[in-house]
C-alpha cells in the first residue's frame, strides 16, 4: 500500500511518498536524499558551496570517487603518474574537496576505486527504498536495487550537499514487462537495447520505468544494473527493479549494508516496497524475452539498434523527421541501407563502462575470447579495482591477454574518453558502453553499442559477429 494514501502503490510511489518533506504546487515536492555520489565533475558544486561560505550538511550521506579522469595505464604510480596536469588537478581537487567536507573518498589508488555507478552497489551504499543522486546521467543504474536514483545538474549537487534535500517534479510511471526466457548469448545489454529500439530514444521521457516480468526476475544484479543504467537513453528520469531475494543476497555482508538487527529491520522494509498487484501505471509495454537476439546499434543514438541478424534500415521506408534522422545517422556512420549489419569491419573494441564492466560481464567476454586471438586492437577496463582483483583471481586477465586483448585498470575510460582513452579520428568501435552519439569516443568516431560477449566476438573476428555462432562452436 501507498503509505500516505492507503491506495495501492507502485514501487516508485512508495519511495517518493516516504521521502516527501514538503509538498509544493503542481506535483513538485521537496524530497530527502539518502545518498549522493560525487566524482571529479563535482568541482563546480563544491566551488559554489565554498564561495558562498556554506558547509556540507550530512557528509556521511555522500561518497566521492575518482573515475572520469583516471588513466587506465600506468596506475602503479598513483596520482603522480597522471601526466596531464589538468586531469591530475581534477583528481586532486576532488580529494581536496572531500577532505574539506569530511566526505569519504576513494582516490585513484584506493583499493575501492572504480566507476561511481559500479562501486556504489559494490560497497553496499546503494540500497532498496533510497533516493540517490549524483551529478551524472547514468545514476539511473542504482535503480536496479529498487531505489529512485537520478542524475542532477551542478546546482542541484550543490543543493544536496548543502541541505540533503531537493525539489523534484513527480514523473509518470511506465512499466516495461519482459517476460519469457532469454536465449543463450542474449543478456541484459541486449534487453535494454531492444527496449530502446522499440520505444525510441525519447520513448520514456517524463517517466520513471519499472522493469518487471519473469526475465527481469531471473536476472542477476549485474544484468539488472545494465538494464537500469541505460534507462536514461530512453529519456526516462530513472529505471527501477523491485528488490527481491537476488537483491538481498547481493547486498548482504557488503561494507555499508546494514548489519545484525538493522539488517532484519531493513529487510522487512525492503520486502514491502514491491508494487502492489493492483497498482496503476500510466503506460505499460510488454516485450517477449524469448524472441530477442544479440543487439547492435547502427546509428547515432541508442534507439537506433537492431538484432545482429538485421539489415541497415532504409530511410525511404520512413518520412519527415524520421527519414532525415536515419539519413543523417547513416551518413555519419558510413553505412548503406539494406546491407546486413553482421560482417561490418570494426577497428577497435572497448569492454568497460558503468554499463558493462562488472564481473559477470568480464566472464561473458572471456568465455568468447578463451582460446581465440584478437584480430583488432581491444582492451578491457574493469568497473572497479575490486572487480579487477576478482577477475585476476579467476584467471580472466590471462584469458584476455593470451587472446591479445589488453588488460587495464578501472575507470570511465573510452566510454567518454575524458582520461584520454579515445579512438583515432574516423575509427569504428564495438563498445560495451551506453552512448553512440557523434564523437562520443573521439572526433569523427563511429560507435556500435553491443554486449560484452558481442564485443569479444568482434575482437576475435575483426567484424560485427553473431556471438551465438562462436558460443555454439565452443561447446
Ligand atoms: S562510464 Fe561512461 S556513462 Fe558511466 S559514469 Fe563514466 S562516463 Fe558516465
């Protein structure tokens, strides 16, 4: 039930209602923020806060980590090894601001370092029922735990630092039901690319998505994190999955998770959060998981995707803005209508980012790379230093290096390239990241978004390849 109204409620409504401090006009509300994450980009917010003579109201409800500007090579030297003075300055400034504010901080050489949306869940900071913010679009990732998590701008980061609350307009509710069983070689990345291809890159604008259905329930936390991560690429304010035993098993024993009797109390609350059976959604979409194939994007937004078995779309089949959009994307991507997407030559492969750099992602990529040789340059950047260590303990690093795939350190890396990990101008990548916008991985570069298994398949064949064939050959 929805606590304030005793009406049947959705997961989102229950969290929203539990966090309202003051109701404003037109559905706006002042909300309490449980957890805020910070990375190097927070310097604007800290600068404004310090100029105005304010302090951080609740330092223990923030966590800072260096991820966007950390190099993925030469990390043994710590911050001294960052050769670019501007990048080094931003990494040092985050540490200085965190120290000033009394906020816990994982710097470049901290054993907990990693991408902000990877380490939040990993440390148990991300928990069901929370409202979570970060000055970063892909904060939606944390919704996989049944949290309302969303990206905010610099002025809102400042507001959260200073007051631990934030005015928000209530979004509409969209439930996406993914029912059925995913075929081998098809995973969370394929599900979310298929969702965005179906509803469009603006298809969830103004909504918070709840992902439901038997395929979501069967997913690991890693796969749910991948799905929620890309909610923003459909225009959604956030994405969420109701917490269940999979969620609780992942969280139990993590450093910041509740302990002893606090765990039992938290569990009782978390179990109450699932949407009531008769809760109402503004929209519903249903997708047959069993019909999905490995996906790949062909265009310049994440909604321009298709199964690996598909052909490049023909703008002549569309009209108006849609036609012009396809024409522009094909021109940028250098593709011809009607040609099969499978077999398209690729220059470079990137396996990493907050979408697909968790241990399960690395295992999936390694399963394809094992015993094969990369035909094109490729590298792996694990989502966090603990994931790197775990993968090394499992021997995954050796699988990659024996295949000729570089094994690097953790950070945002070639997802956005702010640390200098960029494609050469004009190069075409198969990438496990979340954005294929023009120039996202460097000037004039062309990005095809794929799953970790599909990225590894591209690395060992030098072209976009249906990974199901390689997996079948390995059995
Ligand atoms: S990995 Fe990419 S999308 Fe994720 S936080 Fe870093 S830059 Fe943003």
